[in-house]
C-alpha cells in the first residue's frame, strides 16, 4: 500500500514522477481542474462579496471518486501541480474536494528531474493562498465579463458569440492596426546612391545625405533630377573627395535566456510554430521524455527543460557554471566572458521561476534528438542554443563610416566586418521582419583626402509603408509590451480569437474578419473602459498585488464591477441603437417593395435584407465579391465558369447558377511535382481560411504547399515550376522547390 498520494495535472507528468518516486507513492493525474464555476449559471454572488460557487466538473466526477478512495488509504497528500497561479488553484481545489486543506502538502519544482523531485518531496510547504486568491479573482472577473457581455452580442449581432476580458482587448489591437493600414496614405520619397571607387579599389556605394550641411528629404523626381545634374557636374570639378573616415569597434551582446513570451516569439519566427504548439511541445519536454544519455547510460524518463511558464531571465548558479564549462570545452577560452552574464528583471516580471533552459548539459541535442519527435528536437535545440549563447562572449564588429564631399553635397558609405564571432558562432536571434541586407565591407586603406571616381548614380523611388499586420510573434510582443494578459495566457488568447472566427491568418499575419470588426466596434462603443488597453494592463497589476499580498481579491473585483455594471446597464438601454449602427445601406433596390436593401448580421454571417422589415421580409445572400469571369467552361452545361468567393475561400462556379449549380476547385494549371502523379495543383482553403495548394488527385496524392505555384520552370535547374513565397514582411519571392534557388519576385528598375 503506498504511503503517499501525489496529485499532478497530466498523465505524462504522472508517469515521469511515478518512475522517480517508486512504489511507495501513488501518482494520479487530475487532467487540469477538478472544480470550476457552473456552466449554465453565473455562479457568483455579486451581493455577497462576489462569493463563487464551485462544482465538480462533470467529466471529473469519476476521477474525484478515485481520488477520495486513494486519499483515505494514504498517509500523506502531496499536491505537485504546476508552480504557477493556475497550478496553485488546482491544488487548492483538490484539497477542498478531499476535505484535506489543513494537512495537504504542497511541492513545486522548476524541473522534473530525479534530484529536483526528491528534494521537493523531502521539503514540502503549504498551499499559497495568495496565489489561489489571485487566480480566483481572475476567474471571477472573466466570468462576469463573459456571462454579462456575451448576451448583449447575441441580441445585437447574432447568437453564439462571446466576449472575453483579455481576448477582446487583443482583438481591439488587431482591429486598430487594420484600421491604421486602411487609412494609410503612402507618401513618395527618393534616395540617391553613387557608385564610387578609388583608383586602386573595387567600387562601393555611398548614399546622398546632406546639402550644405542640412539633411536632405527628396520628395519627387523633379527634385532628384536637379540634384543628379549637380552631382554629375561635381564629378569633374571639384570631384568626389573623402572628407572624413571614422572607424570604431562595436560589440553585440547575446540575447537573454528564454522566458515564455520570447520562446513563443522565436519559435514563431524560426520554426513557424504557433504559440499554442510551442507551449504544447515545451510541456512535453518539461513533463518528461524517455531518453538515453546524460550521466546515466540507461534509458530513463526525465524532464529535459525547466518550467516553461516564466517571466524571469534569472538562472541558477550551477546551471551557469555548467554552461561556462561547456563553452570552454566546445569553443575555447576566447568565447568565454571573464564573468558570468546576468540579465535584468523585466518590467512587471514576477520572477517566480528560472528562465527556460535545459535541465542537464550532459544531454546535448545531438545525443537525445533521435529519441525525440521532430518538433521536440527542434524546440529543444532552440532552447539549448539560446541558453548556451546567453553565457558566451560578445560578437565584435569593425564598423567604418566614410563621409564624401561632392561640391555642396555630402554622401556617406558605411561598412561592417565581423572581427570575432562570439555567441554568433552558435546562435543569432530571429527578426520579426525580413533582415536588412548586411553592410558590405568597404575597401581597406580609405583615408581623408582621397579622390574618388563617380562611376554611376542610382536614384530610387520609394513610398512610405503602413505599419505591418501582426504576426504571431509580433502580437505576442505587443501583448507583452502593453502588459495585456500574462505569458502563460498568450497562446490561449490567440487561439480563442481564431476559433471564434474574429481573426484570420493570411500569409502568417492576422487580419480581423468582418465579424471581428463588428464585435470589436460594439464592445469598444459600449464598454470604453473595460476593453481599454491601459485599463486591462492595470487589472493585471492589481492581480499581481493580490498574489503579493498587497491587495484583497474581493476589493479588486468590487472596484472593477462598479464601472462595468454601469456600462452594461447603459449598453442594454442603447441596444436598439447599437443594432442599427451595424446596418449598412446599399444602392440595391428591393424587387418586391422598391425600398433599398441594407446589410444585416445573422447567425450565418452578413446578408441583404429589405429596409422595409418587418412589412417586407425579402432577403438575399450577400456576395463576398463580384464573380470574376474565366476562360473555363462548365462540363455540365457548357456555360462559362466564374471565380466566386464563399465562406471557405475562392472556387469556380457555373455562371448559369441557379439553373446549374456546378462548382469545382480552381486549378493552377501546374502539374503535381510528385513522381508518377498525373494530377494538377488546385487552389483550396484551410479551415481557418488560409489559401493553400494541393494535388487534384487527393486523397490518392497528398502533396500540399502554402506557396502559390507558377507555371514557370526554374532558371537554375529547369525544375517544373517556381513557387511564390509570401515573406513575413509582406514581400514575395520566387523559389524552386527542387533546388531551393530563390530570387526576388520583382526586380526594381534603376535609373
């Protein structure tokens, strides 16, 4: 009979801990929460201190009975749920369900290794009630908003919609970014480069920057043409001459070790993982994987990384010592800084746990990756490289700036040369947008007074660009900088917005759907405070104060509920006006009564309805776009086929509709690249509305790609076709899927 009952959240974590602790411990997995607020009622007594009513979750009833039976025969109850607010709340609910709050032992560990688990079990503590209160406050706040606001959306837009206290603010950020893009008016500007060389050097480029000491801003071609004449004239007299040369050594320091948000961002940039997938894979690496290697030769189940929900860059001293020894052995003394690196605590960080790092440096990626899934191996290597790099020496660059005089004009050339790789020998941080071209190395020996030959002038027209739409990485970064939610909630926030069809992803970027814009408009108009970015950030601070014992959870909820209830009452009184504000008048006339049609919202989206409702109930579906004619012919009736756009993306439909309802996928005319397949690639739409291209012989052939195929052979290997790849910054490139040759989608002409 086991001496102790250990409760954790997941079966994987239970298996790992069970192997570590052995037969004297019975380990059960709660599969998350065992109790929660009731589903079909508010469950909060707003007149009695916001007292919540908790009930056992229906599909956890069987587990709770098993838990009670095991608890009766176990001397010790050890609650080993995750070391965060949610884990603390799960532990408290389990203890409450077993009526063992007083004698329940709480253990936490930052890593699931034999040393950490045994040490924690030997030194148990009590449930942290302050963490439980902070989680309870968040749960009550979220229930009040969701339960009270969602019915307003049902009555105003259509049934089935829902609002969330934090998710709706994230939606607001996406909608406001989209509105800024829609309102953006590009402005023209020009740059002028000169290709120059000293007699004994290779040519290099310099950019025009000043006229008579004043910074130049070139706005049109007329200004540029005038300057080009001056620059050409200056080439002969007085000539182009170097006015100054500045050389300096520049150091670049490594990025800090991962916290939850930066791991999500970097996995999005480099691995194309969603935030949800990143957290799922990280959870697997944390909870335990069966691997070989490390200090023991035998196979064992152990956690490979530390706890993945953290906002701290702090590292344990022994982990830093191990990292420095690894760097010394693998890279040499030159790559080891004189002192161990420490990183500052971020703004608003709770600093409860270490940064995310490997648990054992005797298990490098190359040793364990064969026993991991592909996704686990990729994420483990990313975490490993970032951790090792954060303790490596700085990279050193030699930077040169050359100022060139051409009459009254000043040009500047800059160059950079890597002198010492430092941490970049292992790892460099990804970028949210396409990296700028690396600065070219300038010729050696350039000095003040050197005469240069102007070989050509290269004017280039540009237009200012709107702010980019959020990618998953930049949205997480924005949420973090605005202190909206917490790192552990970002994945759920993003998933919820997509699951509710409030946002869609196009080329890796978020855009609000019509439904998302509509819901956001109503929420912002009806609840200007609750769904305000600054207000939501302040609420996060107050929840932190509850956890730190600086505020009571009831007072925090009470201060929120007063303004919220007033806004809700006001919104209910204005429901008719809110509903009317959603209607868009059209120029289409109702064929039954002669009134104009308006666009309304229904359960299946927007539709055309006669403005004479309820006297006239005439309606029509709202076409997402005008049909686009094609050269293809309907195989059923011989009519022309047209491209239409429906809820699941673009498709070919017979122009003889409704007499002929034939439809089919849009063919690209490009043959499938799979060997022995005679199909053609067709345009399709994913469940989330993203366009992809797959073989028309599916399911016999499962080839699919996000890149748009072009019926053009590769100029390098004569491969069957090129694919247009949409970059994360909105720019496109052509690449061959056979030889991987890549070229810009459009070559800009130079004058």
